[in-house]
């Protein structure tokens, strides 16, 4: 069974999470506490694989608490405040649940954490997955995925934007989307793919990253918010 710890200053919230956990036989709640300092003491005494963590708590909030952990478990934030989502994912949180959340949404988050906990086969690193080659104006550019801010459809071509340059390969937007990993790049508009790790904040139907403002298309909003844990 997977050991879990619940940290929330609201007794009712803790009780709801405990009840949800009881429906999943693979989970075992080792403790449930009301603040980060109690949680830290528990983590020093026993192994925890999944941490259900509130954000707005007395003494030390959830974001600050997570920053103090040198080897944190899989963290699922449970909070009523959506504005901390970007900070949470910057800290490699597994998921971000907005209260009140359903059992169905809770199970989705737990499945993500369990998948991350499964051992992966030992293999030589496949460096081809970390970059892409693009041809533009007679040159072939090697771009690391982490360098790319976003891709934008531009007629029959695609504009690739990095902090240092803009490249216009003679390649359709659909083909570029096939080349870039879906775990990193999210389709947010019929003409835009954005690097999830580069998002600084979201405001209304706009995404802001590195000085750029990207629109969120109505047909893509729900899926995008689900991908970043806000739906």
C-alpha cells in the first residue's frame, strides 16, 4: 500500500480527503495533521509517498513548506485558491485540486501520483527526445525543447519563438505539433502551442510567458485548464 499524509488546517477538509482515500484500497493514510510543522515532524519519522497539501495554513503555508523539503514525496495540492497553480507546478507538484473537488477528480490526481511512483525501466537516455531539428532559410537549427517558448501557425509555415531568436521553418503547424512532446507543449489555440514550463501566469483568456501574450482559444480552454490542474 502507498503511504499518504494529509496536511490541512480545516478538520472537515481533512475528513473529506480521508474518506476519499478510504475508497482507494492502494492508499494508506499514515497521518492527518493541521499544519506544516506537524507534517514536517511526521515526514522525519516515517516514509510518505503521497502528500495531500493545503496552501493557506497558519505559520507556514503549503508552498513555503514544500520548498523546505529536500526530497519531497509526490505532492497533490488541495486548496480553494487557484492563483497559486503556477507556483505549485514550478515546484513539480503532481496535481492541483481546487476545493470543493469530486471523488472522480481526486482519483485522477492519485492516478497521476501512482504513475510517477512506478519504477521506470533502466535504459540509455534517448537524447533525441530532448531536442528537434528544424530547417529554415537554408540552415538547419537544433533547438532544445526547453529553449522553445511557443509555436505559432504562420500561413503554411510555423513560427518558432525562443528567448533569443525566431525561426520560420517551411513546415506546417500540424507537423510541428507532431514533433514536439505533448507532455511539454500544450495546444491552447488553433494557432498556438506553448511550452508549459515557460508560463509565468494566466489572466482571463491570456497566457503570459517571457514577455509574450498568447490567447487561449474557446475550444481549447477546458482541456488546457485540465492539463494544468485547474479543471
